[in-house]
DNA sequence: TCTGGGGTCCTAGGACCC
DNA sequence: TCTGGGGTCCTAGGACCC
């Protein structure tokens, strides 16, 4: 049979929705078609934008004001994650018509393992990819970019190759052709650090990297990059994982507040609100935390934080806020202007049961946890933050606190940029407290 | 590239144990 | 009191992703 003659040891598909959020908005408001549409209004910053907006010079992270200046007829909309999630589910279910092996990688991306599906689908891999794309485009009303290749890393390269609305098929014997035209830093999993290192060793293209021999790679790079090297050569390392993600390793809540502030009460209430929100999510997944890290970010983007352990796992914000209060003043260096606060709940345990040691304390904790179960119920019915802690009050009511508008004109470079928040927190007083 | 918010996994080195 | 070798667990920090 013709379709068994394939140059795909495995056939991995990567699907990437084009300008996903903005596309969803246009899809459900057809009158916006052809217009420069942007989402992210709730923060005043561009989050997603249509190609029409891109053509006008709009870029991600631009402020509302800037966008208006260069593109006065822009349609700037608030994000509506519920709607986007529904489109996302439709996208996954369309791909699942062709294989059950679909990995929901993010809200707008998925991988699918098509290996062995030619016979059941009566299609070659190439035709399957085309058919999936056609179904997505027509049923959802916007375009998708697709890559088909022997490995995930190569499929990712494929979907990025031509955007928007691309369909790029990289069979085993064409790999080098593609890699020779690609810079190493464009490879999924090779970040700025590693690409700078590789450049220094004379490697600029993905092909130059893929052609290094095993010893060379093993001696200079760590496991993740060794695996990427293998995948670039067409050898599968990363399997498509169709299991739904059901739990978390960590849960975090971060919030920037404007204007920045130096007032203890206000900043503390922000952190209190972060903690409440993080605990809501914790309870939704029936988890409890054993370790907490909280931090503040100054106006110069310097992070300072503190990590502590809890005597027993908890999902109760009151217990956590009490601890934060204890260490708060060592993090809030007086006189600094702060722009954001955040909390990360770590060491999460599932279905936790409280140890019956300190009887009274446990009894109280259980009472409190029943209260929070009702709080969650009320929120579900009447909306988030119908009930909240007194310590969160000034964050929720957003008073005109006396903080001035003197936003530092000069911004320091890159001390904290989406990277691990715990990075270089440089806290001289850091210690673990039980 | 110009800083929003939410995640994951890996590694080196120390503590501790036999 | 000295010294060898090997293993596991935990933590802090690093790198990357959407």
C-alpha cells in the first residue's frame, strides 16, 4: 500500500493557533474581520494581536497609549479566557478525530502522535496533516500553523516555519535542509544562555549543532540539551503525552500594582490577596502546601523574598498570612518603592489529612477549613471576592493610598525577567524556619 | 528584547548514613 | 582516633517554556 511507504519513523504533529486570543475574538465577532484587533485591555498592555495590527507596527507588551498613537482605529478588547478555553477544547477535539494521542500542550498548542494511523484514517501522514488543518481552519474560523515531523522538536520547527497558516512537513531526509536555514536559538528548548554558549563554540545554525558527535555533546551540555540534540537528528526522545494534567508542583500568584507603593499596610494587603487567590486554587485541586515563598519586587525590578516551611500542610490562607506577617518586615526594606508582590506555594501534597498531634490546633484548623469550603461555595455562586479576609481589604477596595506617582524614570536592566522568581534573591537574612 | 503572570525540570553540593 | 568508599535525600539555583 502506498501509504505505508513513509519516511516517518514516527509522525508527530504540532498544531499552533495563529494569534490565538485575537483570532478567537474575531471569530465570534465576525464584523471585526480585517481590522487591527488587540486583546489585553484589562491590563492596558497588548497580549495578543491580529496580523492586521502587526502590520501597523503594533507589538506585544505595547501600552494602550502607544497603540492608539500608531493605530488609532485599533479595536482593543479585554481578555476573555472562558471563551478562549472553549475554542481551545474545540481545537483539541478536532485533532482527536484523527488520533487519541493528543497532548494539550498549552491553551493554543497541541502535539499529536499520528504514527500508525494511516490505515484507520485511510490517509498518508501528509494528507492527514492537511486534512486536520483544513478542519481546524474552517470549523473554528481562523487559521492554524502546523508542523509534521519525526520528533516533537522538529514538529515545533515545522509549525513555526511559515506563519500564519503554514503547513510544513519535514520528513527524515529533509531534516538537514531545514536545520541549515535555522539559527540555534530558534530551536525549542535552546534559550539565550545556551545559544550564546554554542555561538562561542562556533555553532550558529541548528544543523551545525545536530552534526556534532555524541561525545562532544555529552561533554559540554546537560541532559535537556543532549535530548534536543537527539531530537534534531530525528531520534525521538520526547513522547506525546496524552494524559491530562491533573495536579501541580507549585501554585503562584503575582500581581503588579499601580502606582507603586512604599506603604506597609497596602503592600501587605496585596500579598494577602495573592495568598487568598493561591489558596482558592489550592483547594480547587484538593492540595495543601508545606512550603511558602513570598516576595516583593521593587520599582527597579529587584526581588526580595523569604521562604518558610509550615509545621503541617495547609490550604488555609489565614495560617499562611500569619506566617508572612512574621517575616514581612525583613523583606519590606524601608524607603523602597515596590511595584509587585507575589507568593509561591511549594511542596504540594494531595488529599492531605491533618495529623492528630496538637488536638486543639487541629480542631481549629478543621473548623477554619470548613469555613473556607463555604467561602468557596459563596464565591462560586456570587462571584470571586464576594467574601475576603480583612487583611486583604485595602487591596480589594483599591483606595487612593498616599503613594506618589513618581515612577522611576530610569529602569534597571533585566534583574528579573520571567525567570525563576527565586533567582538571586540575595537575602542575607534568609533561613528556613519550621 | 525593555520587563505580566504562571509553570516545569535538571544539577551540584552538602548532610547524613552505612 | 583515623580513614575509605558508596549511597540517598534535600536544597538552592539555573534554564527554559507559554
